[in-house]
C-alpha cells in the first residue's frame, strides 16, 4: 500500500530501518518529500514494545502507521497510539493481504530535531554543516557533536529536507 501511495515520486524504501541510534527498527519506511514509517503487528503480538516504538518513531517520522492483523488488535492498539498515527487493518487474501484504513494518518506535530539529525551518517552531517558555512571547528568532531550542531542551528524544516535528501542520495540504498 505504501508503494501504491508514492507512485510517481522518487521514493527510497527501507525494511527494518534502524533508528534512534539503533534503539529500534522501523518495519517499512518510505522516504521522499516526507519520511513515512509503518510498524507491522500480527494479531498474536502482545504490544509490549509498542509504547517505546511509538516514542522513537514519533521523534523522527513525518507520518506513522500501524498495520495490524485483526480488528480486536486494531482496537487494542488505538489506545496506545497518538491521534496522528494511522491504523491499517490487514485482511489476509489468497494473494497476500488487503488493507482497510481504520484511522487516517496525520502529520507529526512534534518531531525532535536531534533525533532527526541522528539519521545522518557522520560524513553526511559534516557535509551539511560545511555547505551551510556552519562547520567551523567541527572537522574532527564526533557524530554526536555534529548532530547537536545541526539540531541547534538549522530550522526544523531545513534539517528534515537535508536528512531526506542525504538518505535518498546514499548509493547503497
């Protein structure tokens, strides 16, 4: 369903994408003019990790979705999700699954700049700062220092654009 929604624009898709400096993984992500992430849960999942996943996803994603199997599981999840998260109900078919939208996703009202900056590799972070004339004294800085500089000096929408563009430009992605 993500691929269908993003047909016609250059989109990079990632499965099991590590975020939060390795704290969790987004099951499926689509990166283009936005970063959309989808967590997938079966009807048998206990949702024990979902609150921590919601916190980490909500720090970086522009749009977040939960794809879940079973109406009872979808209702259970609704209480654990912020109102801006979308919920898709997966219904198995002979050819895979079809999705019914239970709750339309909205835009993330409070992404965290430092978490977004942490999606960049060290050299990418330095390159952004250097290109903008903000790299003075940071050539040998750690990735953490570079992330802090980016989060502190770039307006959020510019940081988000830089991160999306860097991710889409990665040759092995």
